[in-house]
């Protein structure tokens, strides 16, 4: 791999019957990064991951994993995978599931270390089929880590997890990145991508429409958020020029605007008792909405 990429899709097109899932998509996974792949439902995220894993073949273009075909056993020995759905033997105990997966790798992590890292040690002796859906996701995360992967694929890893379990996964991911592991993450939780990602790739209708750091994604959006405490009615403010959205909650009025300065001046002129004024740059959620709205 002379370019330093651990995995890449180059000009990939993929159809399923009459459905165009990917349309000349190019995507790269760099060494030592967490890449968050975002997109609406049906955008092609899971198809892109399946091509990198060798589960499907591209109709056109190429997929490479550690510089080899994704079906290569040698390449597969360096990855860990956690997909949205997993069919595991319900009668096997959690520790047995992890030991079985570990046997496929040349230098796996000790099972006890993986159980501790993923918070699944208390589940070790329990049959997989007796676990809750959230506990099953935690076990699947442990199984993805046990092979000591250089590249980890996580497809919606925190769906169904409670807050404590989600924080455990985040802590585990930060530790893996510190240790040099690269990660591909698909998620519908935009705050998760914002907190974890080194780089973001946004896919819509099978095409890559934007890629860059979280800050670079935010910079693509001219809108900003204004918060304040005011007696002005939300309906009144919503009618002003440059105002895009207005919402009120117990903390006050929240406005998104395309021209922040004009709206702030209007607020100050309209309410002498205006208080708690804050202006913030758009977050990843606003950037995602802006980038994908024209593809809906």
C-alpha cells in the first residue's frame, strides 16, 4: 500500500436488480483515523462497507483491503467487524463465542482482556440467546475486538445501548485509536460522529457528496445558531428575513439563521430586555441536513 490507505473503493458502481446502490463511489480509509460514514437511509453506506469486506463484488470499479482483494484471507486476518445484524448460536455462552472467534486470528487478545474492555465480563458464562438486545450488541463489539484488528468496521454499533453502555463503547474506541487501530463507523447518531470522528464522509444516493474533518463539514454551512431569552413570540421571529428555523423551550428561543448579524441586530432592537444571547456555529447535524437536503 504505497498510498498509506488501509482500505479503498475506487469508482465503484453496484446495482441490485434495478436499484443503483452505489454510483461511481470512491472512498478511502487512512491509517490511524476514525472515519464516520454518514448518509440517509438507503444512501449506500452498508453496501460500501460490504464491498470493503468482500461480501459483495462491485459491478465496476475496484475494492481493496490492505492492498489486496477483500476476499483475501491474509487481509481479513487484520480486521474486526460488527454489523447491524448478527446470527450467533443462542446456546453458546458469551465466553465460548469470543473464544471461537479468537481462534481465527494469529495473535488474538486474551478473552479476559476483551471482556473487561467491553464491560461484558459479568456476561461471560451466560448463553448468548438469554441476553437482552443491548447486551448482545456489547458481546458483538467484544467479538469484533478479540482479533486485535488493525482496521475495525462498526455498522451502527451503539443502536439499542443505554447511555452507560454507549459511553463504554466510546471509551473503548478512543483507546483503540490511541493504540493505532483505524476505524470505519456508520452511525445515525450525529453527536457520536461529532465526538469520535477524525474525518467524515457523507454519502447520498450512492455518491460521495462531501468529505473532510468535522470542522470542515461545519464550515460548509453558513447557518449559525442563536439562543436567547426574550418575550418575543417564536412566530414573530420566524417571519424575519434571514431566519430559517425558530423553536422555544424552557431555556428560551433557539434560532438558526443564514445572516446572524442581521438577526442579532433585529433582536436587540425589538426587545430591550433581551438576555442570555449566544451565537454558535452550526453543528454536524445542521451540516448533514444542509448537505443531503437536495438529494431527498
